[in-house]
C-alpha cells in the first residue's frame, strides 16, 4: 500500500513514457523544444513493465495512465500495454495523448488491452490550433478522436485548456461539439507547468469563468458529490443528461485532500505531485539489481513524505524546474 502521513492512499499510477512531443503547445514548452532526455536515461520497456508489476502486485495500484510528453511516440507502447494487461490483478489502463497518432494506433491499442483514452484538444478552429500548438495538425487530432471512439476506447475524454485572447470564447461551442460526437469534455485550468515559467494566475481562465460561459447556452446540474470520489474533475449533467462536462480546477479549487496518485517519470523518478520539487530515484535501484521488495520499500517511503497540498495558493510557491512534458500530465 502507498499511504502518506495524511492518510491518503495512492491507487492511481501515472507513467510518463517519453519527454518528447510532436506539438509545441504554448503553455507547455518553447517553440524550439527542450533539452530531451538521453536514451540511456530513459527507462526501457522491461523496466517500465517491472515497475508497474511491483506497483500493481505489491503496492495496491489499480489504475495505470500512460502519459508523456506524447506517449504515442514510444515505439514499444503497444507491447507495454499488452504486457501490463497480462498482470494479475489486471489494472485499468488509459492513455493521455494529443491524438495525432491515434488514427493509426487506436485499434492495436484496444486489442492490446487499453481501456480508454484522454485526448488533448483546445479548439475547434484549425488556425487557433496552429497558433496554440505551433503545428498544423488539427485534422489529425479530429481523426484520431474518431478512431478512438470507433475502436471502443470509451469513454473518450477530451481535455481542453482555455487561454485568454485565443480560445476562451469557445467553451459553449466545444461542449456542443462534444455532446454531438459523444465525447466527455473536461476543461482544465491552466497550471504553472510551462518551461518558460510564463504562467500568471491573474491571466488565467478560471473554473468560474468557464462555467459562466457554458451556462449561457446549457443547463448544468451538479453531479452528486459521492459520484466524484477522488477524481480531479467536478462534473455537471448537461441539459438533464446523459452527457456530462467536467472542470478540473487545479488552481482555484484544488483537490489535494482526495489525491490518490503517484507518478513515474520517463527517467525512472517517483514524484508525489505534479508540482513537487523533490523526486525519488527508482532507476538506480533497478539498474543495481535491487530486488522487488527493496524497490517497493523505496516507493513506499517516497509516498509517505507526500505533502498536504500543491501549494499553488501559497505566495512563496516555486514552479517545478521540469516542464509538464518531462513529468507526465
């Protein structure tokens, strides 16, 4: 069991498979990209599967989310999914992706055992997409979403970040589109995880702003509190149902008290929080032939020290040195 001093138990593992990405989203990294991890620093496929095995069989992990960077850039992704699906007990598996490669991989991922996907899409306008991501790939994402739905990777969730002056007016249109195509839309407040450290709280589109915009066109009914559990998104029933829309208010309405996550970076570090300043090295233990029991002990100790909250409301908050692409969203 992965328990911390506040009594929270981690059952959800986020695994970053690569720090690389084929987009250059303005809220994540600079246009020229980043200093990527060297290949020897990355965990191998075998090392990733071994750590997930330890997490599932010895530490109580029930859900595994593959992230990046962009996880579809990982050559061994399908094989990793297939091997994790064979574990006993079998964890639920999902994938967070920008969707560009889904059209060609969705069917294979479903066959390997992946349960569902979260796809990042911030706009319905191709030109705005190009401005936000610095790439002209909007059509590829739309086709990837369709492929995921057709392959049965459902519910297909769409993650959207609204940016002032770019796409903040699109919330109602995005929800109408999601309802039409049977996607579950989730708006995410912009978080301080950009490599340029350009995030400013006073320039952020907040959960309150998003809900006010949606209510100009839709009737939103709060989901029952007991349905949320430890999920980060607060959800509302749209026009009486069955569709729902979520808002992840990481900054203005943090949900740290219910957090059930532990994070593994692409280079084998354990992070207790996206905003943590400290990491615990599992790669070194793996490569020094430590037994599973020792790796599990190190992991438990790391999670025992998890802080009460992310500290975004603290004036002394210091943004993590590593961008989101390196630690998994």
